[in-house]
């Protein structure tokens, strides 16, 4: 689709030709209207979940490519079974077909939030700032992001660590409907996140976190192959753990490779609370399984020979099979899918051709 | 698991490095008046302290230190006099704020009560084993996020609460020389647990802690050869804080960082160069200190802070002792501190 110049965009976008915005959707993309001033300069990759015969309307003026299930099957062939169906986990197909260095992914029920001064937040710009400046995973800075204007490293922070590490992931947050699990939603249906915490911080090396895919940026060249969102949705015993799974894999690999993961700003406005009873059914197994998955990830040791993301990920899949396979046969399937994902990734992204090859359509 | 901390369980320790505490205490009166104050006079300070009426307080000075020390080699001069306050207290909790700090205002303009916030931090659980992206899950309007394992939602006791500073942030001398006009104006409305095994620089300017459990681990160990009276001419709290973090991690307790803020007074920026001469040694030592503390693994037999400090002192002597005599002194001071702590019966609350 040819891009149409919008006369209302005042700011020169950063990384316009180096960043793709990946959006999974099953309904419509009306939310893009609110994001137009911030997103229009960028190329969108839309991954249409659900019924491929349905037409998803993309608002005028956006440059995009759209993939439905038929496209995914056509492009990946038998390997398409690693991409989830009827779950927003399918978005990771967008990461795989992108040829850009950076990805920003956002859910279709997320809107532009306002900061405490009332100003609209350009979430993408903040993610870009986060990704372009270093992270500090080796030692905690009590003033949070030391590279932010008006901040610095505090007394006692070793100078040899002040160059930081490359930032692989920028994890943003949400005002209004918080990202709670079903039990918490059921107990606190009215709770809204109203607290604007004006900080970006690096999650320390060795510490795991629950990564939410609603408002997420990452450096595809540094960590892309680890951003597999797992087997969820139709035909699977679990849902709503796609981003969690990716986040644990990503963090373990980032820690191993000396890369940083940031969390905090930017905020988006999360407008839709999904049905907690539906969520409970999807999450049910996950709530039990996470009690084993987390200790598994906390104990993972990747051998020194794993010097690339792909090698780390294949090694991780072996350990998943070995250690989690006994919990449920699902984990063997997942381990297989992790391998399939890497094979598909490498096929679509042969080394040295990160930006040059033709698009998949 | 949240408990209630009574006012009677708290001592506020103020280190007097300047004699006139009148305006400082009058300004803090609304937040301090309910509590007992332990005011420790820097043993190098000769002038008498000026303390306004209306405070339940006790002053400790050089003669008290000499009597309690009875031959021990611990040096309480300068900011290290805080530790005498921690030693001599018989309360379960300590809150300490430097005498160059004023009450801060939050984003709504309201004055911040750092004592109440430290107490809140200490009486609600910490969550060191898994990072919650909405920060403190126990504060109003927040909770654990999706993907946070339920078995970890009880949390553990928080035994150290590290507050922050608006206006003059706790920067080292080199940073102040490069950015003499930078002031911290960002009020970050969050408390978070510093994850297990993550090390951080603890600033002694604005802290609260469980003295009963952690007291012996806050140790006046590392004295710089050229140590001065300003915070950025010392690293004793950084050393002590790393020791405390390692001990907390080993004991399965938590450390929080973030709120409350205090407002720290401007100082003469021209002093930064002089300070650099005094602090430079500390800046260099951090390069050795941080990897050392990151590598400390305590034996399972160490079940109290005292045990842990003695074990760490041995490791300091063994691994750092040959690098610089200041570490040997630190190890000696740590062992002397534990002996002193036991002799004074300080753990008995």
C-alpha cells in the first residue's frame, strides 16, 4: 500500500524505515485512528487471526501488509503449525516476516494515554528512546534510568558499568484496565490503574518478570528469534500465557547474552477488560503450570557455546522437553514448536539478509 | 501478612554533623514529634548542639561512644556516627534522615511524611523473587499482574527501606563536577522491591530498617583514607548497604527502594572539586567492591545477621585484603562491630 502524507504530523519520526508495527487483530482496526499522528509514518504488519474470509478494514493512509491464516499457511507450509490460531499469539508471525531492525507491537484495544500534565503520550517515541539508549542490568540504579534527562548514576555506581548494555526489549505499561489474571479480575472487577509512575528502569540480570505483549518494543536483530509467543488458543490447553512464555525465554537469553530489558514508560490506555470467566478457562492450566515453569526458568543455565539467540533458543527447547515434558504432554508439543519456529525464522531470515529480501506476500 | 508497626517500636536516628538542629527539627516536627529521637553528635564536632523543645530525645556524644566502645576500634566520626545510634537503640525499627534534608512535596503539592512511608514499606511484604511490573502490589490501586506466580504472592518481610531525594540527588563527586546544576525534579510515584541477587548502592541519607533483624549488617566498615564530612566524600553507606543486601538475600528477606522522597538542600558547588580529591579513592574501590559483593555466597549455617557479617568479613580479608589495606580495616571493623553489637546486647529489643 502506498503511504499517504499526512500534513498534521509535526515531529520527524525516528527510525521510520527501521521499525515495523505489528498488530494482531480479529475484529477491526478502528483504534488506529487515534494513533494516526504517531503511527502513520511507519509500516504496519497486520496479522489477522480467526476467519481468513473476513475482511479487516484498515483505515486510509496507512502503509501496511496484512496476513491472514491462509497467508500464514502458504508462507510457512507445514511449519505453520507453530503459529497459534484463535489467539493473539499469532502476532509473532509478524515478527518473523518483518525485515526491519525494530518491532513495536500493540493490541487493538489500546489507545493513546495522557501523562499527568494532560499531554498525549507518544508511546512509540518513548519505546524508540528506550531501545536506542543502553540498559543497566548489572547493577541497580536507584534513580532508575540514568540516561534520562535530569537523571544520572548515583553515588556508588561503578564507572566501569556506566556504559550499560544494549537494550533488547522495551516493556511498556497500561493505565485504566490493568493486566491482571482472571482470579484477580474476578476479585477486583473495578480496579483501575491510575498511577502514572514516571520511570523507565532496567530489570536486573537474573530476575524474571511477566512480560505483557500489549505495548512492547524490541530490537528484532538482537532478540527477535526468542520472541516466539508459543502454542495458544484453538486446540491448545492454555491461553493468555503467550507473552509470558516469550518473556521468560527472552529474559533468560538476554541475561545470557548480556542484553538489557527495560520496563516502565510508556503508558498506553487499555480500554477493554476481557471477560474474566473466559479468561479463567484459558488461564486455568497456566495458573498451575506457572508454579513449575518459573522455577524452571529461574534455574536455566545456557552453555557458553550458545552464542546466538537461535542456539540459545534451541537449547532452551531441549531443556523444556527434558524438564517440563513430565508436567504435561503440551510441553513436548511446545518444545517441538519452538524448534519449528527457529527453523521457520532462519528460512525467512537467512543470515546477512535482515533488511534486503522481498516481502512474504 | 501485613502487620502494624507501633510508634513505640520506632527510633528516629539523627546524626548531627552541624551543631544547630533547630530549624531542621522544627521543620520536621509534624512528622517526628510522635517518635523518640536518638541524636548522635559527630565526635569531631566540638560545639554544643542546639535542639528545640518539644522532642522526646536523647543525645549521644563522644563520651558515650568511648564508654560503649571500651577499647573497640570502631571509628564513629562523620557520617559513621549514625551507626552508634543504631547500636544504642533498643527499638525494633530505625528511621534515619540526614540533617541537610527537608520534607519534600509530592506531585499534588502535599508534604510527604517519610517516616510514615518507611513504616508502610517495612510493614508490608517485599517481593524479591519475581519482578512485578506494577511495582508494589500491596499499595492501594495495584496488585500482582498476570503471570505472577500465586505461590510468591505472600511476599517476605521487608527489612530495609531505601528512600530517595529531590533537588540534590545523591551523586558522587565526579558527576557533580560534570553536572553542577542538575537537580532531581522527577517524583517517581513507586516503591519497588530490589530483586534477590541484584546489588544496588544504598544511600544512608533517607532509610528505614528492621534493627532487630538487620542491625548488625549495617556496619561502619569502609572508611576512605581522605574521608570527609559530606556524603559524596564517603562510601561507608554504600559498603554497608551492599553488606545488608547480601544478608537480606541470604535470610530470605526483602529490600525496597523508591518512596519516600526527602528534599535535599543545595550545597556550594565549588566544593565538588575538593570532594573529588577525598572521594576519588572510593570511586576506584567500587570497581573491586561491587564484583566482590556480587560473588558472596553465605553458608547455610549463617542464620543471623551477626553470623553473616562475620562470614563476609572473613571473605573480605581473604579476597580483598591483599588489594588495599582499607579492606583489611573494613574486615576488622566488621568483626569488631559484631562483637560490640553482642556486648552491648543490642539485639535484645
